[in-house]
C-alpha cells in the first residue's frame, strides 16, 4: 500500500515537471517571436448572430495550408497553373522549387500551427499559390486581369480573399519568386487597395511576414510618439460628428491616407479635426476584422492601432447624419449603400475592442480643452443659432433693429424732447 502511494506521488510530480517545462518553453517562444504569425482567427471574433464567419474564410481562392483542402475552392487550381506558367515563362519549374525549398524552414516558422505536410508537398503548394498571388497583383496594377482568363466578377472576391489572416502566403516565398522572375510592384498595389495614388510612408525596418501584415503597416503609416491622455480621460471624451460641429469643431481631410494621420488644430473660435480619407465598401469589414484578428491573437505583440482607429471612428459616427457630414467634408467615401448602413457597420465592428487611448492622446486632449472652454462654446452656439444662414442673420438683425426702435421709442416717451 505505501509503495502504491509512492508511485502515484512520483507520477504526479513528473506530470507537474512536464507542465512546467512546457510553460517555460512557451514563454521562450513568445519572447523570441516578434512578428505576427499566420494563424487561425480567434473565436472571440465569431458572432453567430451576425453570421460573420464568412468574413474570415476564402470564398474563391485558397492560399496557404489552412484552407488548401477546401473542396469548394478546388476549381481555382487551373487558374493557379496558368498564372504560374505565365509568371515563370520558359524557365524550368524545378529551379523555382529548389529556391523555395532553400527557405522552407523559414516558411514553416511563419505559421502558428505545426504544418502536417511534408516539405515536397509544402514547396509545391507555396510555388503555385505564390505565383498566382504575384501574377494577380502584377496584372491588377497593369490593368490586364483578363489575361488570367477568369470571370471579372471574381476579382472582387479575390481582393477580399488575399487579405484574410488564415489565407496568407509567407512574404519570403514571394521574395524568392520575384528574385527569379520579375519585380512586382506590391507597394503600388497596396496604395491602390488603400485608395490613394501616393504610397503611405510605413515602417521599413522589418520585412512583412505576409500581405495582410504589409497592408496593415502601410495603412497605418509611420508610428508617431504616443502622447499621454489627460488623467481624467475616459471613453466618453467626445461626442459624434454632428454634436462636435455644434460646439465649433469643423472637419477636414488629412493630407495623407494613413490612419495615424489624425490631428486637432485648436483655434480661437473654431477648431479643426483632420481625418484621413476612408473608403467604405463591401470588403471594408472583412479587411479590418482580419487586421483586428492579428492584434488580438493570444501571442500577438502588435499595438492595438487598428482597434483604436475603429473605436475612434465609432465615437464620431453614431447615426446617418454623422456619415453625411464626413462625406460632405470629403473624408468618407460610401460605396456600401446608405449612410445608415455605414453607421451600423462601425457600431458592429467596434464591439468588444480594446483600444489604446494613447494612440490619439493629443487629439483627445485638444477636444476636451475645446469643449471645456465655456466662453468659446457659448459664442459658437450663439453664432450657429443666429448666423448659420442668411435668413437667420436677417431675422436676427431685423429683431435687433425692432428692439432698438422700441428702446428709442421708450426713451422718447419717458424723456420727450423739449420744444
């Protein structure tokens, strides 16, 4: 009996030691991993009541291992073969496979999961998926997508699919293929996807892990020095666009399209909040939720910049009138539908986010200073009430003139002129 207890105790200690070793190894991996890996979307983003699982899975083209065996996407394999043939020309395919095989260990490290696929199969998949991705980008930039010989209505779905977290090809594969074929202007492609002809200035110290990573860093632009927010700041620092306009805050379009280019210029009477141009279309929700997925993955070390932007915009956009004001200021382009749809979209995406208020610390402080200046706010409201249009101004001066006549009449009645 005592001997059995000894064995049980020893087994428990062994299991405890194994668990502790596993934990230490995991911590080491977390410390060594400074780049966002290609991984599954956290389930916390799945909201069954809105059926938004489709926002994270490819609808037309599978890229990489996670959806490689999806039978619904097998029809695109012939387009992958065609794209590969067009990209490599007459060069032998084994040369390209050898090039990818040289970096296959790096490829495996780009994925969070241990890939259950031998090197030969993984190299083949990376070759065809990488060729298709580069060929699509190159033809899109050159406006020659018809050379892919696919129906034009699929282009929009592919635009969505190539920016899904679970549907990424490691950037190291794209570099190998470009070094052996032709340079594809991926930066220009990013600029077009963002909606600006000029490329945003992004952090260039580290090579992106994948295309979604590159899209996120390009969209955000260079990181600014984060300013501390006011001690009493909270998430109700300011109101919607229409309410801010009522207290004298006007809206302007920023010179750049990067999401960090949000500035507040304080004036004597009116102040100006500058925001980057944003285009709302059918792919907007999918792109931003997949970038948010990168930020909230358990082992992610990315700043919460995308979450902070969505939170900020959700504070500004409460209803359709707010969207209309931003459209009038050329800040927002609405390809989605009604302004009400856009307002609902931001309200939906912003659910359960974890923004970093320091991202827009200076802007929040400026908004608070403006709103706390009672003299300025009172003057603005007086001006908006009586001089918002020519008719209100005429009415004000007419009323003032009548009041003056009444005062003069009263004065003459009390103090009649001496004859």
